[in-house]
C-alpha cells in the first residue's frame, strides 16, 4: 500500500539547534529518503517562502505566507510503498521531527486502478 | 518472468486474504466462523480452520484506532454482543455506536491496518493495548453491567490460552477472575458492600482457586508485570487474615511502575490496615491536589477520618464524594456513610 508521511516540524526549537546537530538531522532525513520503502521524499523551503493562492469570483488572490500559521509547519514528506500500516508507522517513528517537538502524520493514498 | 508472476499472484492472494479478514470484521455473527475457499463460512470448531481470534484481537486493538473504537470493535467482533447491547452498556444511542463501528472498520480497510499478530519486537507494546481494552471492558462491567464483565473474562481466557508465554495475559485473567468471583457478594439488596463486609459464603471458591492457579503459573513464567502485581494484591486482599504489610509493599511496587496516583491511594488504604489510619491519612492528603476530582479519594478520606474520630471532617469528605458519584449504588452507599452507617 502507498502512504504519505507528512512532516510537521517545530521551527522554534530547530533555530536554536547548533550547526553540527542540524547537519546530523539532515543526514537522518536523507538516509530515510534512501530507504527501500521510500518511493519519494522531499523537503520544503521554510514557510516564509510560501505564497497562498485563492480564487474568488474569478479573481486570483495571493497571500504572502503559508495557508495556516501554526507552531508546527508542513516541512516535507515521504511517499512510501509498504506492506501495511504497521510498516508505515514504523518508518514514521524514525522521522526526526516526531521526536523533536513536531509531529508526523501517516495517510494512506487513494489507490486507483492503473 | 516466473518470479515476477509468482510475486504478482502472491500480492493478489494477500489482497484477497486481507479483504476476507475485513469482511470477517463486518459480519453480523461474531468470531465462531471463518471464511472457506468458496467464500462461504465454516465453524471454528473444525480443527482444520486456523484460530483467528488472536489476529482479530490485535486488529481491533490496533493503536491507530481510538480507544473507544478499540473497545467497541473488540466487543462486536469477539463476543456475542450485538451493536445495540454494546451501545446500551456504554450509554450511547445505538446509531452512535453503529457509526463508531462503521468508521473503525473503514479505517482498518482504508489505512491498511494489518490482520496479524505483531512481530516479537512490537508484541509487548501492542499486547499492552489489548490487555488494557479487555480490562476496561471488565471494569465497565464491574460497575454493574454483568454481561460486560463476563465477556471480558471470556476474552481474557482466550488471550491467555492463545498467548500462554506472555505472563501478563495470565496476570490479567487471574486479576479478573479474583474480582469476578466476588460479584455476588459485592451487592446486597442492590447496595454496594465493601470487601471487609462481604458475605464470604457468597464468593465463588472455584473461580478464586482458578484465579490463584493462573496467577501462580504466571509468576512461575517470570511474570512481574503490572497485571501480575495487581492479581497478587487481589489474591492477598481476599485472604481471611490479609497480609497488609505485604499488600502495601506490592502497591508500592505497582506505584513505581505506573506512577499512578490512584495506585498510591490504594497503597494508602493498605497502609491504613498495617500502620493505622493516621499514617494512611497523611498519604491520602498528599494526593488531594492530583485526585481532587476522584470520588474514591474523598470516600477513603471519609473512612480514615471517621476511624480517627473526626466525624465532622469525615462527613465533609463523604459529602464531596457524593457530589462526584454518578452510579446509583455508589450514591446510596455514600448516603449511608453520611448518615453514619
């Protein structure tokens, strides 16, 4: 089954982290992306780079910033192809954000006949 | 080529079994049947059909499901209770219970919650959830719904039989049996009777002996977990002359393991018997901050204050307990205490 592993990280604690630690954490994220169960894995630029788009009555509205401002922001994702939810949950538990004050959400993808 | 083809067949086969399992979950009659090759149903008493109750238990008690959904699914799938009966036991409208079950079953399907016994490295963590669900059902039953308590004991028996090497399964079963054996004596004319005042001839000696046997076997297997500890306490408490210092020690051990203030309160009750009410009251008063909304804290304080001759303080404590009591037999019991009975 395919799952999206959505990473919500807490930037307030991330900013306070020394460089060496940050590099080690990035290494962990990259290693997870190389894991056999990961089909894809991407990191997003920080929320300050986001632009939110809405269309109201045919008019396009742009807002500087992310769709929602919370302490944890959507920072990246992995796509997994694994046997079942247990395997996806085990992978998610290894994502650094899960233990660093953030959270990791596991969502199954809608399966469509190819 | 051949391997790729085999892999595809394997995949299909796996998908089909998973679908069969979720259909099993959706069935109107519970557990005693399993799907056969033709898509029909065969009864479980045929030895050739693998026992799937353990897989079912772990699926129903999967940590990805909310606690109330775990309880509802376990009861619906592994006991003879209907959705209406479960709804009644948990005081929710049948429609609510039906939705809860439907939602849980569709999450099992859509999220790919597996139908299997967890691997060794996950087993104790996952088993803890199963044990907690069964014990929760038992406690719900202990408050008056006898059917739930009976079903919980049955589930505990199934679990202990299917996972005999996990001492905590025996611990939980022994704990439930030792409490369940006294169910007839807990109420007299619809009124709640404390352990010390219970009619011992109304105790089910056979069930007590079984409970103690199961407990001993669990201890022999090295069981020192929280359910084994609680069962050991339950066994000591119903002795004719309980060994209160030993009971207080076991509660102390349980308190260290669980960090639970409710366990600390129970230890205080044992200390009252071994060291007297003054020592116990000091412990109970230390818990007032954490347990102010807990009826048994105030009921225990009331008992201790009364033993110390502080009638006015005792009445205030029983009054506070009465404010917090929701179940009618408990309310009546506290009113009698308030009246000095």
